[in-house]
């Protein structure tokens, strides 16, 4: 008995409690309340040889309209509640036997319309049909899925291609703009460099001339230092202008020597060639500026440096000019 406490009786669906009289099926070993066993006249387990059957030659497709009990063909009254077989009660589902509330037209349990008797085999066939319909829908969806995916991929590729073209066009426009701005800076340097170079040439030539006249004609002071001093004083306006030009040229060169990263390919090669030409001109210009504004050495060395630097400056200037053209 203790082994069956809290086990569920299959007939009344309640737990077997301590002190309850029990009956264990000798064939399948399922415990029952003793009263349940007697009321059922045997085991309730389907297929057990201890289960009692009543031979009625029945067709279990008709149910009692009052309690839902299955009725046979020859049974005219319900053995459970005594209701006549042909009496229909609208508040009992003709399919599952569930009691319906007044006004309910369909069973909330199985969906059957109230007052209609359904052959169970027909119901199973309908259910199977519905299941097949659902399976066919799933198959159609599964067949359509690859097509949908393919279409989605084509759309994505098309959108990607369009976006790629837009981005490429944008990059090309940015490259073009960066190149144009760079060349404009080079041209500004080119135009200012010749003005600055002519000004430096005037200063350097004045220093050289005063130096020469001091040596050979004893002019411009007692010695060469006086001569250089007077030359720089006489060209003080030009020297001030040279300082202005120098500041601007250095500013432009700082921009030119750093080529924008947006410029690539053949445009980069062209721009780098301009950059190198500006670099050579700027180096010569720097030497020219020092020569003109800060004279040193002997007269012979100064006059030689003045001539060679002027010629080199002009040569670099023309080289840049040819590239810009």
C-alpha cells in the first residue's frame, strides 16, 4: 500500500492517499481505488486483459446529447444518464461532448458547430486534410524561399554596385578638387618666386657693385664693411619687401611639400613631379635670400656666388614653368 501513496488512480484521476483501499491490476500492475475498480468492473488501462468490454455491436460515432457518452447503434438510451438517443441537446458538443454555454454556436474546445453530430472518422479525415494543406503551404514557402533569397541577393548586389559607383564618383571628384587646389598653390608659389627673385637680384647686385667701387674707387666708406653697410641701407625698402616675400613663400612651400593623400594614381605622379620641382627652386631661393641679405666672404667669392645662384634660380624657375604649362 505504501508504494502506491500519491499515485494517480487512472479511473477518477485523483491521488491515492494513505488509508485508501486500493486494487492493483494483476496483469499490468496499475493501482486503482478499490471503489473505482469495482465501478469500472476491472482495469481502466487500454488493452489490459483485466479491462471489461460490453459486446454491443455498436458504432462509437454517436454520443449522448446530454452527457457525451459514446452510444452504440442498438442503444436507444444512454447507459450513463438515461437520455434518449434521438434527443438532441444544443448545449452539448456533438463532436467532443463538452458542455456549451447558452448562446455559444461553436464549441470552444474543438470548434464544432453546436447541435451537429460528426462522424469521428470523417473528423479525422478533415483534420488530416487540413494538416496536408498546411504542409503544402510550408512546401510552397520552402520552394519560394530560395527564389526570394536570390532576388534579395540580386537587389543587394545592384544596390551595392550603385553605391560603389557613387562612392567612386565622389572619390574621383575629391581627388580632382584636391589636385586643382594643389596646382593652384604651386602656381601661386611660381608667380611670387620670380618677383622675389628679381628683388633679391637687385639687392645682391647693389652689394656687389658697392663692394667693387670701394675696392677700386675708394667709395662708400673707408672699407668693404662700410660699403656693404651702405648698400644694405640704400636697399632697405627692398630688404623689407624681401622679408615679406620670404614669409609667404615659406608658407606656400609648407603646403606644397605635403601632397594630399586623396591624390592617387597618375594624378599623384604629376603632382609629385611638381613638388620636386618646387623643392629644387625653393632650395636655390633660400641660398639666394641669404646671399642677398647677409653678404660674407671675399669680393671674388661673393661675385661668383651671385652669378651662379642667379643662373641656377632662373634655371629652376623655368623647369617649374615647363611643368605647369
